[in-house]
């Protein structure tokens, strides 16, 4: 029996139903041709050249990551793709060698970044490469804002979107170590005053379900708490969110993976309840500042009346791009703080990455060894190519040493894009940021990461 890997891009197109139909059609075509089919979701198509299933298959088929704006063109392109899909001759995915953490010259980094930035037409692009205790290289190229010649610098602040989630989980980890929280703590225990209004499915919902996106709750708030309570603090908005969310029906089956910002808004509210403080202050004071992180803040960085920091850039239909001035309207509302509103410098984000690497290796970190391990370990029954830990996807890459273990996550509010890759067992991490959202930003950060991995292989 011949075996085939069907490679499917993870990123959602403007027409996900069409993408799923194409996936189904390709699988049917391969089954009809006598293949046993295994579907692999590509977490990052640029640098995913291996998978735990490598060597299992005789043949590969890759579905293109199509993002055409026209439904008609998308349909035609998918039909042509299905008719002409290349069947790659029997081969295993390129395995390569493990990275060897090596100090990288600033000129090397700038040359790589500038070529990638120009190819994908980005305002600015930055990267940091590090081990658990040293910075191997850091560079930022480009400009802070399109239409303004002010150069971006290595000290600039970048919005990291949903990469905030791992930090929120880390903040809850401190509560676990202090005996104030368990990963199995129930919502009706943490918020007893809400129990009478909770739907039954929320009462026994535990923290672990929230942090691994297995709660089934609605992905995002469907009402605006900032509009309803314009003078409310972020904490008061999250209190209002809690009163709202526990009355909402589940959006997906509980226990199955479904990514949801709402999970981490609840996590922020849990931190506020048990620490008795505002999340935005708690994250910095309790977790980040002790690591030496001094540049962290929330929302888009900088001022609206000056180009003192990079501005985010939004891509509209037909590729039109607009710089978005900082301010409350520039990104997600404050209720999302614990799910994805943090900004900081690349060097400070690297300090966070170093702490996570040490925790994943069982070394000294802000958490006990047991809690540090919990933060980066997915549930045993999560068999996806990238299983969900607490704010991290956990997968395998051949460049990541003998075990191949990598932690990764990406974040974007549509105006910025950030991606993190950590390989704890080979003591290596890299972070890539840009001040633009959209498809080109995703491709560029992947290409930059791939370039660093190639440079770091012997």
C-alpha cells in the first residue's frame, strides 16, 4: 500500500470553506489512486521541511496557500490545482542538521533582513537570536512608518499580539507555585459570585482547558465592552466580560481544540481575582520586571503626534497599505490585554524567551521545575503536528537537536506580526517582528527565521 502525506497550510484564507473543500477533494483523489493518506497541517510553511511523520510516506502532495480576494478566481485556481497537483517522487523531507548556537555578526543579520524586507515590501523587520543566557544577535532594518524616513532601531518597541498569551499563562504559573491556583481549579471556585448565572458547562470548566484552547467558548467577545463602559478600566471591562461570557453557549465541543482569545481574557481575569490587582500592572511587576524587562507596555507603542516608535501598518483589499497612528483605536480594545496587547523591545522579548528555555530545560526560572514543565507540555491526547501547551504550540523540527522539540507561537492584531521559535533542548531561540500585518508579513517572518536557521546550521 502506497502512503502519501497531504500538506495543508495552517493559515486561514478569506474563504476557509473553499480550502476545506479542496483538502477533501485532494484526499478523495489520493484515496482513489490507492494511497493511504495522512494530513499534515503546516504551522509555518516557510521553515517546515520536516515532521515527525517523515520517512513514513512514499509521496507528498502540497495544497497551495491561496489567498485570492475573488471567490471566482479562488475557485478557478483551486480547480486547476486539483487537476495539475504535482506528485513528488518518493523521498523523505529534508532533514538537515541541528542548529549550533553561534554568535551572528550584525552585518550578517542586517543583510538577511534587508533582503527579506525588500522582497516582501515591509516597513521594518527585526530579529533576535539567543540562548538561555546570552544574546547571539539582534538587528532591525527599515523605517518606523511608510512615508517617513525615520529609521527603525534595535531599541524600538514592537507589538507581539497573541505571543502575550504565554506570558499570561506564566503569570498564572506564579499563582500555582504560591498555592493560590491549580491547573484543575474550576471557574465556579474562582468566581463563586458568578455561579448562579453560569451556564452548567462553565461551572466545572478548569484552567487547563482554557490555557490549551479546549474550553469550547466563543473565540472573541461579540459585544464591545469599551463602547458599553467607555470610562471603565481594563480590569472593569474584564469583570463585565466575565459576567457576559458565562451566560454564552459554547461555540465548539468542549474538550476539542478551538483557538479562542476569550480563553486568555478569562485567564487575565483569574490573575486579577487571585492577585487582587490589575492584569497590566501584575504582568510587569510580578513576572517581567524580575527578568530585567523594562520596556513592556500595552497597545500600539509610541505617540500619535510623533514617529518616536514604529507604527503598525494595515493591508486593505487590493494590497493598499495604511500606517495606523498609535492610540486606543489602533488595535484590540483593552479587554484583550491578557490575550494579545503587549509591546516591548526585541532584547526584552528575548529575555522572556530565555526564561522559557530555562524552564523547559528544568533549570532556574521564575517557576518551580514542575510548573515550568507544565507551561510547555501539551495534553497527552493532543496528537496534532503542533500540540497546544499554555500559550505555545509544541512540535518537532530536525534543526532543533536530538529530540526535535520546538515551542512556537505567532501573534498579530492585523497591523503587526511577531513569531517566536524556541528549541530548548538545543539551547536556541529566535524571534522575528515586523510592523505590518497580513500575508506578506507572515511570509517574511517565516523567510527570515528560515534564513537564521540556515546560518546556524554547520
